[in-house]
């Protein structure tokens, strides 16, 4: 490949993005692709701050950042993540697999902030080459979440996740003509979902611009 490719896995909480991103990374590695794995929020200083806030850590117990402040933090973390990790990898010709990216901000932060404003504060973030959206009924996603942790994070509430799922599907339809977005049914076994994701990723990585496929 002349340049790297950014493949992003998206979906509501509990849809399996973290698990599937790792599986895709390992599968591409076995096929000798130069691949890197990352996630958002990142493990940088801003990303860790966001993670602590979402988990309700004690330092934030008496402080609500507000929707716009949180959206700005996500945008700042994304720019830092791009500059420190993603873009250098892409320049070196790597396939970068990310657990969440720009579409997460559009789907989540637009619940309480104007969508166009979210797009503006993230305008320096280039769109991914391929987005794989794991779609899952909210009832199933929250059941999965409840099995893995005791306390829900900020966004892990049924009414919120239903709206986020609607946002994801609407945005996928709206952006499909401009960006390569594939929606996958995530109400299947981990192995079945992983196989379909790998198929989509390999089809894209072997895609020749100007031809169908």
C-alpha cells in the first residue's frame, strides 16, 4: 500500500467494538498486514481525563462538565490522538484499527449539542477510510454491559442508548455516499461477527480505486 488506511469500529455501548477491534487487528496481523490497534478516548492525558469523568471518578463527584465542555474534550483528545499516533502510523503505510473515532462524537455529543457545531470542532479530523458500524438492539447491549461491570458509565442508560443508536443509523445513511460505512448485525456470536468484519476489511484493503468492489 502506498499509504496507510484507517479502519474504525463504531457502535453503542455493549455492541462489541473493543472485542472486535482486537480480533480484526490480530487477524490482519496473521495475514502480514502492517497493522496498529488503538482506541478513543485515547490513553493520552486528555483521553484518561475523559475516561475518569465517564466512570464518575471521585475528582468529578461534585462537578458536571456540561455537554459542550465534554464535546470539546473529545475533540481535543482526537486531535492529540491523531497527531501522536494515527497520522504517523498512516504516513508509514500502516493499517490503523481504531475502537471508536469521529462518528462516536457525532452520535453521542449531538444528543445535547448542535450537530453542525460538533462537526466544526472536529473538522481537522479526517474521515476514516472504512467505518464498520456494529448495530445492536439496546436491550441486548445493556444486558452485556451489566454483565461486565458494576456501575454504568455516563452514557450507558437505555433511553440515551436508544437515541444514540438512532443517531448512528441515521448518520450512516447520510454519510454513506461520501464515506465507506458498513452496518453489521451485532446480535450474533463473536466468531460470526468477527468473520464478517474481517471480510469487509479485506475487501476494502484489496479494493482498487476506480473499480467496483
